[in-house]
C-alpha cells in the first residue's frame, strides 16, 4: 500500500501539471465527479468513490476496470466519503485537489471536512496558488519572507500564539463573524502557530521554495 493518498474532488479542477506533480507515487482517488477531470487529463485513478451521481457515463466507460465504491449515504459529502476511506486504510499523508469552486456551499462543507479529518491524518488542500491545512494544537512551516498567510477559525479558537509573522497573535482568540486574521505576512522562518482550543485553518499562498511541517 502506498503511503500517500491524492484525492481529486469535483470542484474547480487543478492544472494537469499540478495534478501530475502531486501524483508522484501516491494512491490516486477520485471523489465522484473528480473522475471526469482525471479522464479529461488522461490520468487513471486507483479508486473512484462517492454516491456516483456526478460521474459521466463516458467516464465510467473509460474507467470500467477501475474499482468504484458507491456509497449512497446522503449525510456525508463525496469528499468526506473519500477521506473516511483513506483514513480507515491507514494513510497518514493526504493531499486534496479540486476542493473549492463551482458551489460555495460545497466549498464550505469541504472546509468542515478538512477540520474534522485533520485530527486523524496530515491533510492539505492544494491548488495552483495556495495551500490550506488544519493547524491542530500546533503547526510549523517554512516559507519565504513576504508570503501571505491567513488564519481561518471554524469555531471559537482560543489561546492562539504565533511566531514569525509580521502581525503576531499573543494568546488571542479568533471567531468567524467576530475576528479573523487574514492577509498576514511571513516575517521569518520557521513560522509557528499554537492553539489551545478550537478548529483553526491555515491558508497560505505557495511558492516553489516553501515547505511545511506539521507540529
């Protein structure tokens, strides 16, 4: 079993260049309609999973030999179904592409899934320009000075302490609708973020030289 999993969701597609780069030996899963993008790019998944209501008939024919798991549960999104499967299979490093775009409600639901499953595995939502990860209780990463980062609280987040940012947080709280922390700037690396309580996401614009390390 491969150690890394790559999930292609049915949101705004990444470029083929990014998707091919991220594959790099990963176990490749398409969440329902994400398989349409894979077919268009000529990339064969290892598994297709979801309620399969968004996958095109031509895609099913093209991938007739690819295992497909139909899960009709309407209480979870196709991305949640895919994340649940890879976590159960023991993958600890998971990259998700195509998680945003098309429908805002789906994008918000996917953010919730990121927070939920980040407690069980190292998960990153990646597109051609940015990366989004769950902070957990601590997170550390390196990025060039000047990199833009935002801290997005999905619940009341308390006891936030940062180091390495232009505008530091010192035992402060963030909450949607009350206070967020957007468009901060990396001042020095490594950047560290500590959170005593709450579901906090880190969004950062990426560069070719940046890398991250979960705390």
